[in-house]
């Protein structure tokens, strides 16, 4: 089969498409003929040698895909060969075939194409597991998401707004700020010009903050919390070591949680995917939540896709097609 391979750790130029052995479907797995996959920030880190592959996972980059069921492993039921699906992966998405634990395979939401669906599993599972399963965002609460125009941000804005939260989002250009508002943010904050802490404090504080910056925003995120607020850190684009003001956190009775999706167990991922199918897919089918795809390109353009991701000028997802 064709797959994206890396000649070594480095820039986008190390990526190319080559022939590699096809995966074998094991017990409890589903073999998927991949129609499309999507680029995630973690993919660029793995390419650079900064995101080790979990034990037993495919060395091929790619954390999500869409496609059709090609074969079923021993003990798998509920799927048939030819079914259109999307899947949350631990790796292997940048390839024509991938073997996936059955619990991480999901049906396509009604009305969504195979290409659009490729960009849904990672963001939907990330937002659902962190904002709702971990931070328990409730109707009427204030929610702050950083990077509101990115893949996770566009999903977080829509899903939180659809479930009755007041959404605040940061972004760095007029076009991205307008996108955040169009997706349901009550306030889009220009992080280059405005102080998100001041905006949130004037509103009463954020009940939940979803942050992909890490150290750079740690102290300010705590300052932006309301009493009983919950900060969930899911990335470290702004560094790995930050100062946490314990006195402020105690005074606010706040909490800080750091989570990662890729390293979770199969059982945890199965529970997350079940939650997404039950709670997120109906909103996608109704049009309350929609895939936001910035660009679609053939897998042979993978280096260009990674450059686009790292340039930061895109909004929503970047999809690669086979």
C-alpha cells in the first residue's frame, strides 16, 4: 500500500509517499480502506522527532481517518465490509489502509461526506473528552477556548454553544475573529491587541478554559477563572514549564488538569468515541455543529500540508485524500 514515510526527523521536506507493507487486522480490530486523513499539530511534532509513538502503535503518522471497512478481525460485530466510517487512531492514518480497534471506529454523521469526516474524530473526541467528560461544562456557564479558529477551537466553539454555554474565543486576525463569532462565540478576543483575562474577569470569569498553549498562558488562565473554574491544558505550544499561582487557585477553589488523548487506553478511547457518537454526531447531523475544512489536497502534497499547519494561517482542518 501507499503511505507517507519520513526519511528522518526534520522539516516537512522529510515526508514523501512510498510503498510499505499493508497492516494485518488483528482480533478486535477493523481494517479500513482510507479515503482521507487530516493533519494535526501532533503530526508535525512527530515528524520533528518530538512526539514519541506509543508502544505498539504504527510508526506511520496520522491520528484520524475516514474510509470504508475492508475486513473485520476476530470477535468484531456491528460492522460490515463496505460500511463508511471514520476513526480515532493512535497512528497510521497517512496510509491507504489502517487497522483500528473496533471501539474507535465510528459511523459517519448524517449529511457529512467521507472527506469532511476525516477531520472530525480527533477534534470531536478531544473536545468531548476534555470539555464535557473532564471539565463538565454545563448550560449557562462561560467557556474560554484559545486558538478558536483552529481545528479544536472551531469544534469547541460550536459544541459548547450548541449545549448552551457562553463561548469566549481568542484568535489573531480579523478573519479568524469573525469565524469564531460566526460559529457561536459571544466574544472573539484578539490576543495580539486585547487582554483575555480582563475580558473574562469583566464577564464574571471563565467556568471552563480549554488551553493548548501550556506554560505561556498558565498563570493568566488561572487569573481568568471564575470561582470553581476548571482549566484543562491539552497542549504546550507556549512551552512546558510555567509558574502556577497556588494562592489564586486556592482562593478561587479552581482546578487544573492536563490531559492527552493519544496515550489513553483502548477502553478509555472506546468510552470517548461512544460519547461522541451519542452526543456530538446528532448535533452534526442537525447542522448545529459542522466540519470546518480549510483545505483539501492529495496525500502527495503532505509536505505542503505540514507547512500550512505550521504557518498558522489556516482555519479549521487540513485534509489529505487518497
